[in-house]
């Protein structure tokens, strides 16, 4: 097909247009309404790596990246309605398989059912945008990780510190005659009280944290529970809580170790904290398998609460449902975020003075 036979009958103009078409470093083409190229310039041929014959003999859609074909077709239909296309971006695939981003300006000529188009290679710009977005994403994740670590650590340190204070309270100082030892014990108690106050203040200052992507590994659930119980041994002893554990259906779980420790710590601490006066607190922890997930069922015989009144707020930050002096309204918020951030879910059943049951479902 003679090149540019439609452009002009004037030889000089045809020559100038031919030179412009041949030597332009932008990518020029003439496409038909039938979805085939009618002409492509050498720069475009060089970019994609196909021969001119290959480019003219195949539908244009075959050169377009598969995921961009639908949106390209929609815009091509707009051209057929005599609507010019400006700064439209899509991806082409070179003969070697490289993905190339192109920014198009296309003008239709309805009379001859053709489109004149010019494109610029914006692959480098797109790659830089991708690098920037990945960098911002990584920085955001790193920042969220640091905030979550500080937030969780500060909150979870409160139980061991309370444990230390409880041990100090159990000491009968009247049996200690050495004045220097008494002085050191007083300093230790003062330090523990100061540390508790600092942690409480820090916990109160943290804002709601974003969901995170954290390390997931095969965990020995029983070991993590035992480690958690050891960390609050004096609290357990002082409260007299009876803990029944049944891990007969499974002992291992894919999850994050720090998160699981925090879940056990908060649920057990809450059961002790909100026990019914005059009734020995009891906690049951059972591992149950279902068809699509593994579940930990955590039940107690504590104060419970009216679900109809609090169900929309139960896992919110700083939500309190009992007037306990040490309540911060953070424990259940952490439990909820730990389980849901890794694809699990948590449900709750409770009645006033009838205890509470949490069902934590972990994806297999």
C-alpha cells in the first residue's frame, strides 16, 4: 500500500509528511476502524521489535497487554464516535515480551474510517512511579510496625509490672530485719510504681494503629500459653483462677507468636480482672477443628456484659464496660486487631453475670 496516499495529492507535501513520519522518534501510526494498523513508522517498529509486515497483518489487540485490551477497546469505540483521545495510557508487549507503557494522542477521520495516532514511551516514568509507591508502601509498613510494636509492648508490659507489684505486696516486711534490704525493696517498689505509671501514660497516648502484615509461622499453641501463664504467675496465684485447657484436637497453629501471646495475655487478664465477686474465676481454653479453620474457644464465668448494649463497641479502642480501676479499654481492641489483621475472625457471646465466650477462628 503506498504510504500516505490519503494525506495530499501535492507531491511536496507528501514528501514532507513522509520524512516526518519516517524520522520522528515518537511513535506514529495510522489505524483503521477495523482494528488493524494501516501504517507504522520505523520508530514504532523498532520499539516493539516486530517487522512491519507482522504489525500490519495482526489485529492491534494482539500487541496490547492482555489486561489493557478491554479499556483500549472502549476508548477505540469512542474514537469511532469522532471523540479524540488525549493522553490515554496503555501497555504494549514487545516481541521479546517486554511490557511498554505508551501515552497516546489519537485523532479520528470518520470519512475514511482511520485514526491518526502518536505515542510517547512513558515506561521509565511508570517504573519510577512504581518504585516511589513501593517505597512509600514499605515506609508506611515500617512505620506501622514500629508503632504497633511500641503500642503492643507498652500495653503487654503492664501485666508483668503488675505481677512484680503483687509479689512485693505479698512480702512480709516485718520479717526482714536488715535495714539495707528494706531500703532496696522500697527502691524496687518505687521503681515498679514509676514504671507502671509511665507505661499507663504511654498506652493512653497511642492512636489507633493500621493493620499490618507480620511474620506467620507454625506455632506450638500450648507452649505459648504456658509461657504466657508463667509471665503472670503471681496474678494467677493471687486470684485463685482455675484454668482448664484442652488441646486434644490440635496443638499447632500458623500465626504470629507475639500476637498469640498477646491474645492469651489479654483474655486471661480480663477474665481475672472482671471476675464475679465471691466466685472463684474459671477459664476454659479449647482447640477445635472445623472444616475450613482452626478455632480457639475461650470461656470464663466472669461478670459478662449485655451484648445488645455493647456489641457495636466491644472491640473498639478505649471502650470500657465495667468500672475497674485498672481498665484501659485496650485489651479487646488488641485481640481483635491481632486476629483480623492476619485473616482470622473473632465472635463473642456473653450475658451479665453468666460469663463470656470468645471464638477465635484462624484460617488454615
